[in-house]
C-alpha cells in the first residue's frame, strides 16, 4: 500500500474529491485536512437559509459522519497545512505533524477580500465560514438600526435580501462600480436584481466607493463614502470578493498567478501535485483568458476530474459553468460565459417574476443564459452546452417555438 | 419513525431511519447512500438527487411543484412519471416504510 492521496482543504472541492476517488474505485489511503472545526458543510446556505435559522448545522453538512467512516476517508479537522516539501513529498501541519503523500490535491479555496490592511472594527463582518455566519447572526440579534452591505456581488446581495426580508432591517447596499453583479451578471440581470432590492425597501448606492469606517469605542457606526455623506450603520458586512488561497503552493514553488495554475486534468507543474476549486486558475476554450471560477459547480467538476486523473482514467475538464442564487423569493440561475456576449434576447415576463436572458457571441451562438424562476430552460441549456451543442440565435427569435431538448 | 428504503442500481437495498421532517435527500446524506449526489444541498438547483418513488408510495406525498417539475427536465437518467428530486420530498411520518429507487446516474 502506498502513501495515498492527501487532500488539503475540506470544503466542496476537497470532500467531493475524496468521494469521487472512492466512487472511481480508488482503494489507497485518503487523508482530508481542513482548517474548519465543523464537519464540512455547504457554503451557499450560509447567506440564505442558515442565517435566518431555516436550516440547522446538521442540515447543511456536505456528508454525514457515516461517509468518512464507511469510505475510510481520514478527516483531520481544525488543522492548517503550513508547508509542502515536494522533494520528500510531505506536508507539515499546524500541529507539527508531517504527512506523506503519493498525490497531493490542493483544495485550499479562497478567503474574503478584506478592507485595506484587514482593518475590521467591531460589528464589521465578512462571510465565508460557518463561524462567520454565526457571528453575523449574533451581531444582527444584538443590534438594531441600519445594516450596510459593502459590495454588490452575489454573497452581499443574498445577505442583503435575507437581512431585509427575514430580519426586517433597514439595508443600504454600497457598490463602487456602476451596477450590481458587475463581474458575474449581464447588465439586464443586474438591473432586474437592483429593482428587486429597491422594491423590497433597500437603499442602493451605485458608483459609490467606500473610503473607511467611522467608529466609536472600536465599534462601527458609519461607513465613510467618497464625496457623499456617511452612511450610519450598526452592522457592516463586506462582500468585496475573494482571494485565492495560493500561498501554500507559492511557497512550494508551484506556479501561481492569482490562483494555482492547473491544466485541463487539474495538474499543477509538479506531476504529483494537483489543485481544484476556488484556488485554481486555468484556460478554457470558450474565452480568451485564464479563468478562476468561484462556484460550487467548478469545485465539484474539478474534484471529479482530479479523481479520474488519479484513478488512472484521465478525462479533460471542459467546464460549463453554472450557479444559482436565491434572492427575494426568486431563483436566479446562470449558465455559460458572458465574456463574448454581444447581443441578447429576453423571453418571458421578467418583471412579473419569470423569464430568461439569452446572450449570444459575434457568431450568433448562445454563450450564456440567465434565468429568473425558469429552471427548465436553465437545465435544458446546461445539458445542451455540456453536450457541446451549438445553439444558434435564430432558434431564440420566436419565443413560442423554443425547443432546446438535446 | 419511518424507514426509508433505497434500492440501489446494483440491486442491493439500504434502509435508513428518517427523523421527523427530514427530506429523502437528508436521509440519504445522513446514511451515506451513494448515488444521490445532492450537489446544491437541497436548494432545488442541481437535479443530482433524482429518485424514482416506488409506485405504492407515490400517493403518500404531495406532487412535485412547478419548480421541481421543471428541474426534473434536466435529470441525467430517464425521467419517468414517478421521478422526483429527493430534496423536495419530506418523508411521510405516518408510515413504517417509504421506498425509492436510485437511478444509474446523476450526471
């Protein structure tokens, strides 16, 4: 028996990697090391159902205890990987222990981008972990007054929706750029989302960079803005995007460039070291750039890819990125890449809560679709894209005749 | 307490006791029933917890709502009249057993 596979990071990517390795018949040792003390959990509910107590900690576990026992996955919680020695093929953990590996999978994830040098007065929070979510709930319960959400990305907006509708708080959303979801949604969807938040009674400040915090006794009481009056707030949640956790790889001399660089088999430039999930950057055929995909789909699909590679059945990863968001009672789903979109067609009645935005490239093929409460369309497009099928713009021109079934 | 019986594609069966109010997906996760991937954790967003409810039990649960029914269009295995997403079925607690068949694939 060899030294097996050591997976650093026990969230969506790492846990799925262990699971997929066993599914692929991999019988060697699997050790899964995670910094979090909790049993690995789904992150998406943290900003939605978890913080308003609609689901419990047990409800959001990725796998139960039975998985780790039955599948002989050695889960080591509450430990950080501090150092990789590639020559000796070992990883040293924060408790001083050294683990050997035949294959090392880095699933180190990402962390919230902090304000400046990590300046975090009292009642200013970020959301990434279960502990962060619990802290946000404690602060929300201990305060009243306005909650300021800085950053109009998905995490910030989901929190804004939950805080406004489930906690009944006054909410101000502060966004530096000219629209919400500027990195992840089309302007059409951005506008729709913005209207929903305004309709729910939240205040929206676009083109409004934050400058800093006003505090009293170390606790925040306002967000200072550039050229505008301060926004009084008893709670501030920062949703400023994420930073890939690449330091462990960098220190080991593995190639990184704002993300650990991997190929289509999730291999780094060390043949024994792989990387998956939020921490990776890679090239994709659809767009002319190296991408990081910050979504559950990518974590799971790269986990399956790396498991197949390690199990001796390498299959290249051809991502069809998709993700979902639940806000204000609506299910938003996006599939594809928006990079090359030059024209769009709208179907349905989005203003009344159900419809789709289809986006086409310069060759008039579908490159992305955003749906609002329209899961059937989302699923059909996902399947067509996964099958490599081209969907020409003309098929979408007559709404009543749309048939996407593969 | 209802026992959920999962009939797996290899012909074997797994029985897991459900706690009151749990969904079939939660019971599957708790019992480490393989073949129900539940990637989105029960948000009705991924269609990877597809099951076939055994005919005798179909009448015990409310039918799929529109959202679930639409997501069922995207399941990887064949969609049948008794296809459901396990995350959307609350296990009925007034019966001794509740049986589902796990399909061959979820992707």
